[in-house]
C-alpha cells in the first residue's frame, strides 16, 4: 500500500497577524462546530478515492487549530483514524499558538495521540511580537513550551521569524540563544516575507517602518546555521533544523525531522482536508474551495470540496521535484530521480546544473546535487532555473 500524508486545515484565528496572508479568518466562532462536522463529511466523501493509500503522517495546521475546543480536535483526529487507513506509528502534529493552550488541553491532545507540537513563537522579544501583531508575549511563549513538556510532549517544534524591520543581528542572536536553552527537538526559522496587502507591508510602504535589510537578513541566517550546528542541530531543509540523535542515518534528514513536511519536499502524495486545503495523489493536484462557509455548504450538500484541479505534465512533475527537493540539504539523488522518471538527471537538466554549479550555487557529486551554502541564500535563483 502506498504511503501518503494527511493535512487538515483549520482556517480560524483569534486575530489576523500583521504579516500573514494565509487563508485564515478571525471572528468566525459560530462556524466552528459546523466546520468540524464538515471535515467528517469530507473524509467519508474522499475515502474511496484514497483507499489505496496508508497515511503515516497527520498535520493539523492553520490558522490556529488550538482555537477550537479540545473536544473538536479530538473528534477530528478520531474521524481521520476511523475513516482512512492509518499507519500505527503515524506522526501526528498539531500547530498551536502561545495563548491558545493550557496545561489541560495540551494534556488532552497528548492523550488523543498527538505526537508532535508545533508552537508559533515567532520571537522571544516583546517588541518583535508587537510589530508582528502577535497576541502573546515572551512570558506566554515560554509558559506554553513548559506546559507542553509537562503534558508529555517529547517532540516540539518552535517557529521563529527573522529579518524584521529594524531588527539587528545581535537581537536575533539573543532570541536564538534563549530558544536553544529550551532544547526543543525542532526549529523552523523563516525570513520575513512581505506579502502585498498585509498591514505590515502597508506600514513599510508608507514609510512608517524601515525596509528590512537583506544583508542583515542573510547575516542572521548564517548566524543561525552556525549557532544551531554548534548546539547539536542538523540542518536538513533550508528553513528547518532537528536535534541530532544517535539513531540518525548517515545521509538524509535526521530522525526528528518533520516526517509530514518531508512528503511535500519529496513531492510525494498527500491529502488535504478542509477549506483551502491542497492535495496531490501522484497524478493530479487539487485545491479545495477557500471560503469556510462555502466549504461547509458543499459538504452538507454532498458535493466535493475541490474548486481547482490540475494534472501536471511529466516536465512539470520533474521541475516540481527539482524545486522542492533542492530545499532539502540532502538535495536530489541521481538514483532516485532516474528510478522515478526513467531518465538520468543530467540528461534532463545537465545544462542548468552545470551553469548553477559554475556560479557556486550547486554542488554536484556521485550521490546527487544539492545547494551550496551560497545557494541556500539564493534559493529562488536556483529554483527558477528548473521551472518547466
């Protein structure tokens, strides 16, 4: 039976953050119950089409899943387990924001089978958190982490954002050092992306805030690479690090890497449930309707949630595999590419690989190709070369 990942989108938040352009909505509390019911209906609807897959990862993301009552999250997990073929050792991740968790609901999630918690900390400096429009402060973030540990979570990810307007390398170093003292199993560090139409982008465009400094942002990234390597973390994807373990394989991602996200980067199948969720079954890509009320209505009427579908060509599949796989520090294996597509990697992309290697952006050896440290800073330049 083929393996796949399962993603459930919870599009609700207490408030929209200043930098966020994800499909998420504040003020829709009256829809919570109906939305959870709609997810169960969608599972029943899509289960026959996905009967040939066994799901070994479940990722409940958002939005902020933990704005839902804990009983609702428990019901979602139970519905997924009952309605789809689930692997016994499945990784089950729930995203949470500090301020939306308590010792009681964290303990309940752990008992419900959640194996991995991803906390949206973003910073441990109150001025940064205010700038980003986050509802929590440093104290609340630390409290959430300690509560998660007490609840029995042994696999915790912390999300951080760097390259903020006016942020200095020294400030970022202090945030990282405090985070490392917590010894989380996993860290996701993202450079701020200014999305058009967000409040933060508008403030910068008006001149209320300085434009983020790209050189400083690059220095912050390089500092993170150095600090995390020294603290025992394996850098396995451009923005992701996992704590090293004696069980780690000699090559490839460490044991504590996010198994669910590895499916995206390896261009493997995944099913997305909920408003705005995306799916890929290996042959076609699907996108669900984005509006939560419209999604609920479709489910109640027995209609499919899919609003868009696309069957990528072979050239598109190869290009997607390159762009996603090169995000991984391990890169693309010559052997894996040939097994998957029946053609040698250099026969398809020899010219592009040669040019990027000459520029110092790609490293090539007998195992495969991967980004150089400079290539990781200029990833978009590399990825663009493989657009079909």
